[in-house]
């Protein structure tokens, strides 16, 4: 059964982070509350003097499903993560994370400073027992559906145990968000043959082969296969993952921009574009990064979802619904259960509550 509406399931939203400000966040909250898919209530964390008029504008002043949690400070995109967390203890981001720590919320959504969110989440929540480092997961379209890319940028330098954990985390997230019962996991490398790749991919390959009772490992996966219907979870270190993610986003913009330009080149093409409008609309919707709203920082003792800094209300609406799904699915409990089994299978000792190195600057994601 899913988590019922109540304090443990509520979604805390950092209302002050992001490029578009609290107005867009409140608009997203309004969309989410009007969506029948949302089960849990919302907490907007930020400056009450700014948020209360916005709630009134959207007719939410007297709603029992949304509350304001006061925070007087804001961590900006220009702030250095660790310094900001130390100096701005009453920031909306820090207070939102604290709501998970105290059990007053089941998840936090923020489109603020990525490095600060990663550092704050890791410091305050710590990792699930047995998980060495958290990882960012991104959802990317492929033939006949979507796949989870993990790690999308949290840990540029990883060890085999980290990638094995990423495979487990990505599998559970694919079940919740993509609805895939037995996700196929591929390890990103330079070839599909045994023995190809660097030391990291070779050692990770051996660990994943020993984990077949928990992870549906389909083997080494190369670039030609990533966007085919080959795997539901693509595992890599944060360096490779961030390059792939940003390359994909740039390519998607290039394709849509070029297509639009070419279709307007002459009257004949314009007429053809009008006839094919439905197909173009469907394609645009599929490759639109707003569809799923953000990337969760998986592996922590709390559900933390990072949305793009430039997220609009539609993207944040999607992020809120994703957070709600994760809470209701008891993602943390299921991961904790399987992590213990995974570590036993691969016979690798992981220090209790080991945390990732905290970034001095904002990471690539």
C-alpha cells in the first residue's frame, strides 16, 4: 500500500530556488494540487511575505493541502555550496531538507543550486546503510519508451561498488517512475564484448554478473545501443553520465530547432508541416525534458529530487508528481532491503553511512 496523506508523505518544495522565482513554484503547486494523481499534501518552504499573496492569487489561501514553512534566506546559483550551507542555515533549501530529517515530509523538490542540494542532502540525511554514495538519475527518451541514466553527474570519479549500487538504485527508480516490472540494466562502455573497456567497466561487469538474482543485467552496452530498445537503466560514472545527458539535451534542441527552420523554408514545406502537425507535436512531447521534471538524488535516507534551475511550472508539476510516486512506493524501504542482499552477493564491504566527497564548487549536473 502507498503512504497515506499525512506528515510522513508530504512533499516539501524549496519555493525560493530556481531561476523563475516563487511565482512559478506556486503555480506548479497549484497544478499539482488540481491533479488527481497527487496523493500527498505540499509544504512550500520560503518567505511567507512572498508566498502568501501568490497562494491567494491561485485560490489556495485556505487550502488544507498546502502550508508554508518559513525560511528567511535563499541559496543562490552563484553561492558556493558548502559556504552557503554554513552561512545560510535558515535558507529555504536547508529548511526543506530538514523537514525530511525530522520526519515532517517524505520528499523534497528543489530547482535551486545543485551542489548545495547534493551537499545538504548528503550531510543532513546521509546515505542508506550499505550505499557508499548517492547518484543522480535522469530520464531520457529512447525507441519505444524511456530509460534511466545513472549517474548523471553526482560522482565523476567512481569505483565498481558505486556503479553496482547505481544499478540497484536505477532499477528501483525505473519500477516506480517508468512502471517496468523487471528493468533491464546495461553498463555503458566502449563495446559489448567481454574484456573491452577500462578497469572500472571490467570490474563493474563482474560485480553485476554476480548480482543476477537482484539485477536484470543485460551486459555491456555501447553508444549505438543507448537510444534503442536495449535497456531500461544505463549505468555509468557521473563523468560519462553528465556528458551523455548534456549532449542529449543539446542534440534534442538542435533537432527541434533545425526541423522548425527547415519546415519554414518554403510554402510547400509549410503545407507539409501543417499536415504532419500531429506527428511533430508527439515528437516534441517525447523529447521534452519537462516531461519528468527533474533528477532524483538516489541513495540518501530521504527522497530528494533536483529539478532544472530554469524549470517552469509544467516541469515542476512533473517533479512534484514524481516525488509523490516515490514516497507512495516506499522507495527507500525497498532499496534498503535489497542493498543488504546486493552487498552480500558481491562480497564487498561498504563502510556504514559512507558519504560522497562534498563538492567545493557546483558539480556538473
